[in-house]
C-alpha cells in the first residue's frame, strides 16, 4: 500500500492535467489512475519477486490485465469475469473512512491525485481495509471445518474478534457478500480445493448464526480472501486489490465533491481536562 500511495501521488508530476480540477479533466485523470493503479501493484510485486514487470495487453479488459500483469499468463474468461465482479463490488460503498478522506482532500480543492493517494493511506488501516487478509489467515489457523467451532469459541471467550463479521452500517448480511460466496464456492470446486469455502460456511451458517440477533453477519471481506488465495494471489496484495477496485469510486466521490464544493470541516466535542494551570517549561 505504501508503494501504491507513493506512486499515485508521484504520477501527478507526469500528468499535464494534474492541477486542472475541471470535471472533464478529472474524469480523464480518473480513467488514467484506474488503469495505472494495477500496473503499479503488479510491477512492484513482480520486481520484489525477482521477475520482470509485464506491460498491459490492449486485447484484455481491466480485470484481465490485472491478472495478466500479475502472473504473466493469459487468464481464462471465467477468471476474468470473477475478478471483474470483485472489482465492481469493491468500487464504491458510500462515505466510508477512505472515501471521506478523499472528499475532505477534494473539499480543499487539492488535486485528484492527492485525494486518491490520501484515500489509499486511509484504506491501509486494518480497521478499514485489512479484513480479507485476516479472514484468510483465520481460515488457515482453523485448518478444517470441524475445527471451526472450537476456534471461534476460544476467540470469543478471550474477547477476540472473529474476522469478516459485522459492519459499521449493515445489521444484516452485507449484500455484496452473497455474490462472493457463490463465486468462492464455484472456484473452490473448480480448483479441487473446497476446504476454505467449507470452513467459512461452517463459521457463518452454524457457529456464528446465534449472533445474527445482534446484527452480526458476514461482510464483503469474508469470502474475498478465499477467492484471492485460490487464484494464487499473495495475501499481502489483498488490501491493494481492494484499493484497485475502489479507485473509480474514490474518483467519483471527488468529482462530485468538486462540482458542489464546500470545505469539509467537522467539529469535535472536547472531553479532556478543563481549567488546567500553565506550568513553565523549566518546571516540568
């Protein structure tokens, strides 16, 4: 994420329209950023792996090019469609933390590059964007479906979170999760490795079912990690993939903000100590 954030803001220096905040220019920049982001992520991964970066292929669509540049192999149509759905489901989701960060930046009339880069930095925070990686880590720790109940019980007894459950907005199942659940199951069967889907299903449908009365359901990240893992994508790319899907959404939020702009300046209610005496620095 650090590489993606740094590279995106760095691209402003090479974009002749970087300081032009007209709607037309920002739409063009949004398209460029959407295309450039997966090139950055895949090139960095291949370089750190001792491999040559792969240039995008004009015969492939956006999702297909991401997979092609990552693996240096032409993906089949079914895998391209799967990645396309994943990008679409992650593209936009209201005023979440990273989208709000982007809008705050845009409200100052800063550039689209700066706003999107700031959003990437916000998404890096584990409270916002890290659940898919953590769910896959949890699944590996569980190992088999029959271990899921004991694992969850130990976590809950220790007041630890079961990753992939709950949402700041939804008190029902995240509607995006259903689409990824179906695709996780299909991909596991196709790859001959249904274990991850079985673990997740046992967790969601059996172990955690009693907590639905409290509004705790699976979220969009719950099945995403299993899909990425089955595609052979390293777990530390799970959050960057989230970012790749979200670049169009951040850009759209910023363009909307620019069009009807007001400086976003929330107020906070101070709850700290009052009426404190000043102590000279040489007496502290």
